[in-house]
C-alpha cells in the first residue's frame, strides 16, 4: 500500500495519521505525574529550522513524545513533539538554521549549516527527529496507521533512554517514506551515524534562516 500526501502539510493538520497532540500530551502528562516515565536529555531553549529538497528514509516510524528542556532564561518547560525515526535515510541539500536572540552588542546571531548538495547526499542511520512543525509532499510505502508505539517494528524502535513517551500510545510505521520540499521546525535530532558531505557552517549577525 502506498499513501501520498501533497501540498503544504502540517502534522497538526494531518491529525488522522499524525499524533493527536492534545490527547497524547494529556496521556503522557498523567504517566509523568505517576512517575511511570523518566526524562530524557534536556533540549535547549532554541528550536531550529531545517529544509531539504528530498529525504528518503527506510524503516520509518513515528510516535508522540514530550521533550523536556529550558527556556533561554533557564526556566523548565516541555514541548509536545512527533518523533520521526528512520533506520536509514539519505537527505539531499540539507539546510539547518538556528537564531540566538539578544546577544550583547550584536543582537541576533544566526548559525546556518549546509550539507549534502550536488550528487552526494547526507547519510544517516538510526535517525530520530523530534518535530514540532512540518510542511512537505510525503509518500509512504506499506504504511500502518494506529499501531502501539512499542510495536512499530518497521522503524528503529523507540529512542529509549528514559524518553517521555507512552509505549502504548498512537504510532504509525512504513517500509519507506519519501519527503520532498521539506520545511520543518524541530527541537532535537539524534542519530547513530550522521555523515555530512560537503559540510559548510556560517555565523552572521541578524536573523537569517533556511526558510
């Protein structure tokens, strides 16, 4: 079975196949209050933006979680996310940007990272992206929607390490996922290996982002 989504698609608008964020957050919040779930690593107070011309991933799964972290003033906070996992992935023309505001004297400072241009894409294995917002054209091959997160065996499995996620919550999985014209905001990315061909990194003053 192949499922294709066209147009600018946001996870929160694609509620049937993506995590129902309100219900997932409530269920995870109850589990946290009961001490059933432990915190993973704390994310920074800055989300980051990513664009790519094309991401092709095999062994795809996705489930809901909470990223615990800080604001830029040091206060504790949490962010509901959709964790997208891939056993392996190739990424063409990757751009990642993060803006640090209110730097003394300089104001905002932007960091932009680019890799995987030309004929050599970025390569990753056991890749996890904690997504807050996504626009893309997406095609899924042999997709299963509504499996329990712990049973999404087509993907690399749940991250583990005490992450804030309900193993019995909503998830989806597919043999293959192809995302084109990707624009996303994320709080964290982790990978077993992450090969960045043609890596270029730049810092500049002002707000300069990938999109």
